[in-house]
C-alpha cells in the first residue's frame, strides 16, 4: 500500500509538471502571437515584417513546430486525465472559467489551424494581408471567431500561469509585473487587430486599401482552379472533425468519471471544523478534506487551488487522527518545508476515512494569520506566501 501511494504521488507530480511545461509552451506561443497583432497599431506592414520572428517561427522552424503541436496534444490529454481524477466539480470560479476555456480552445482553434493549412495547400503564404482580408472583408464571422478564440486561450493560459506563480517563492514581486502585462497585452492586440482591419479594408468600403510590399500572394493560388473548392471544403471538414473528436473525448471522460465515482465505496465521515467559522458536516469518503469543505461551501485557504504545492490549506487535527492515512510523498515534503507540527496535515491531500474527524485551520481563509516564521528560513519566505 505505501508503494502504491508513493507511485500515485509521483504520478500526480509528473502530470502536474507536464501540464505546467506544455502550458508554458503554449502561453509563450500566444504571447508572441498577441504581440505580433499589437503591431497593427503601427501598420500592417510592421505586422508582416515581424511575422517571421513572432508567429511564423512556430510553423517554419521544425523543432518549434513539433514542440507546439506536441504540447497542445499532451496538455489536452493531461487535462482530460485531470478531469477524470476530479472527485468534485464544485471548484472556485476561476478554476471553472479555466476548465470551460480549455474545452473551447480546440473547437475555436481548429478552423484557424486548418484554414492556414488550406492556404498553404493552395500555394499561398499565410501573410497578414491574406488573413486580415479573410477576416475583415470576405468573412467577418471568421474574424469574430478568431477574436473569441484568442480571448478564451489567453484567459485559460493566464489563469494557469497565475496559479503557478502564486505557489512559488517571491511571487509578490513577479505579480507586480504580471498583473498589468496580462491585462495590457490582449487589449493592445485587439486594438492592433482593429487598426489593421481598418487599413486592410478596400478604399471603396471606407478603409485604406493597404497593399503589402512584395506580396508573395500577388499572383493568387498556384494550383489547378478546380482544386480550390475541394481544398477549402476539406479544411472545413477537418475543423469540424477536430471539434467532434475533442468534445467527444470530453464527454467520454465525464462519463468515465461518473462511472468511477458510482463504483467507489461510499463510506461516511463526520467532520467538524473548530476555530473561526465553526462548522460541522457529513461527507462521503474518497474526497480530500479540501473537496469536502468545498462541497459544503466552507471557506478554506488554498493558494495553489488544491495541487499540494503551497501548504496554505494546512489543518491541525484535534481528534480522529488514528483513522487517517499517513501523508503521501508530496504532502510530507510540503509539511516538512513548513516545519509543520506532527498533527498538521494538508487538506488538499488528506482523504479522511470513515469515522469522526475534528480539525482546525492553521491559516485562515483570508490569510490574515499567515505566519512566515512557521516555514524554515528561505530567501523569499514560504512557498505560496503572497
């Protein structure tokens, strides 16, 4: 049994690490993409001049192309695994916003990705004049969808990076720069997108009728004209298929999760919280103490949102300790870092067994009693402190 717990703990850490790495790759990609769009505030020509370095490098440089595609697939699969492993979907609003945004990314992204692939199949270079002409002149609906996709992807990524930063040393200093950055960049990108659209719209329609210098698409598609509608239709079908597959996988995971929870042995545990906001409730076993608190709308400190990294969800066990399982590897390391007392546990890792449990929060939900001296001496204070 202990070996299984260690294995599960390491597996969870590997999944979390994979989510962070792949998520950061995609966040860097979209940051560069938004930066490229923001150059539209100056000119479409500047957008195009920098396209190779900010956007095109992800499709023209093979290692980055493979890294981005692998990150998208792995991140999505790890997210499905995380969804399957969740014992409750009653989560904080920002967690729910991130989950919903993650579900929408592939359906929204598919049309753009396969559209760019179709342009290359037609012998066209996906320049900004070509894409902006499509989004602003030929099909404004597609343009609106791209705006929604960028906003959704940015929200998903920003919440993920915020959570990761919050559970690291010195996070308060980093947040001083991260907050304005995460708000300003998408606003500048949307303003650049609108200004670029104003430049690209033909003069007769009220725009500037911008023409790119040395436009590689000046001669139009280089393939048989009869193949053009075929390629366009294939692009649409591929986008629809990607949407169906992603949504189908999510539905399958939700069904598997429901079956897993139904098959789980249903025990009951009586939990009492002492101290500020005294509360008592009965919950099903199999949930972590933090999940039980959420199910019962009980406020609980948890900077890393239940990922076992920050240690702010610690509770002091007042009675019922004999029935509790020992800490797993992840919990033990965090408790050691905080120099925790023997009767302290992480609510996000502790899964109470049947019986009666009485606990007290070590850190209040509003962090009003967060004590830096509780942790071992570190350069920037305890992980998760803000």
